[in-house]
């Protein structure tokens, strides 16, 4: 039977990452972002409850700067769902070892589906929706993809 270090050596350096200060910061950031997402999505009261005037003001500003009038509450909510999951995906890409970064593309939709299922089952004032799973997943995948592309570009750049 191979030891852990022998198994790591057998599969290559892509599956092991040293615990650097930047990796620790990425892990802390991931847990922070995940905590914020869970607070926002699993609180008994919707985030926008009682904030209709604020939402209307944001939409008014967006319309004044050129966003089409057809962009309403639902589009704003969908955009917020995408934006909320971008940092999660980005931090997942930084935390997962290079050979396992693809697993982030599985984790994000599963996490989102779990959140929406929790809302549907346990939170009567919340609305678990398939469209939220889709928009959350898109945001997470954008974050993952951006970081993966940047990391690949940086690794191919000649060092001086």
C-alpha cells in the first residue's frame, strides 16, 4: 500500500498545493463569501423585503444611465444572483488544486440546488426556483472560468 506522499508523487504536482499565505487567505475568503451567501439566501425573510423604495431607486438610476426600461425587478434579481456567485466561483478556483478545479463546475450547481431546496422545504416566505439555480450557477461558473483563464495565462508567461 502506498503512503500519502507516494500517492501524491505518483499522480503529479497538479494534485498537491502548498499551504501558502495566499492560499490560506483564499480559503478564509471562500468561507466568508459562503457565509454571506448562506445568510442572504437562507434567512427566513427575503433580502429585499421592505426595501421596495430602494429597489425602485436602483432601477431608476439604471434606467437614467441607459439601461432599457424593460429591465425591471426580475432582471435586477437575476443579475444580483449572478453577481453574488461570481466571487464564490473565483475563490473555489483559487482553493481547489489545479487537477481538481473542474470539480468547481460540479460544486456550484449542487450548492445552489441545495440552497433552493432548503428555501422550498423550510422557508415559507422564500421562493426556491430553478431559475435561481441557473443564475447562481452562471455566476459561479463565470468566477471559476475567469480565474482559471488568468492562472493558465500567468503560468505560461515567461518569468524574468
